[in-house]
C-alpha cells in the first residue's frame, strides 16, 4: 500500500477518487516525484503513484465528456466558426489548424485567457505536440477550460479538467510538478 501523507502534505486525487494519482504519463513506470524527503518532524513524504498503462488517447470517451459537459452540436458549430476565422489552412488541402500565432490572434479577439497564459493554454491543448491545434483538440481544450463545465473528479469532465490543470502547471512536460 501507499504511504499516507502527513497532515501538511497535499495529495492529488485520482480520476477514480482514490489516493493514487495518474501523474507522470510520460515518466517511467513506478513512483513519480519520489525525490522529496520527509517534511516537518513526524510527516511522511508525499508518494504519488500512477498507472503506467494509462493512455489518455485510448482511455477516454470524448463523446461522454461532451455529453457530461453539456457541449451541444450548436456550441461546437459556433466555436468552429470562430476557429475558422483565425486558422491556417493545412498544406495541400490538409486539416486547418491554429498555430501559436493564430491562437494569439484568436485570444486577442475573444479574450479566452490572459496574454501571459497563451503559451500555457496552447501547450496544454496541443496534445500531439505538433505545434498546432486541430479543431478537435481546440474544442476539447476550450470545453475543459470552460468555467461552466462540471468538475466532478469521478467523471469524464473531472478527469479531463484535472489532466488539463496538471498539464498547465507541468510546463517542462516531465510528468512531475517541480
């Protein structure tokens, strides 16, 4: 069993609501963040476990997420229209996308985040690390970041929002928060 954290230690909740967390999707199997020693006298170090088999690309039902988040076809259509105003057309008829510059122009117009946070929001939404956002990634990111989307940890929305929040602060993409 995992060690219980001391009273001052914070423990990240898992998607299943248990004591372990799916932190470190890119880390080697085992314990992530095990560098910390005991804090104040009598406190145990925080141990964060993760499931090395977890793959957000295959362990997630996007349709259930949209249903739970109350994202309608009309919501997606409106966002698609806005996306299309700022996107770059893919080469040779390829899929349109938002580059970091396109995202900056989109944000300057719609004010979806602070200018200082643009890079972080873009990085989080760029799940393929391609340096561009296709519409499905943009829709998922905007839906997860929407303050009206429920954040119930044992649900699709809670899991997705928790993942985006973690990735927002995991600026190094190391799978740990430094």
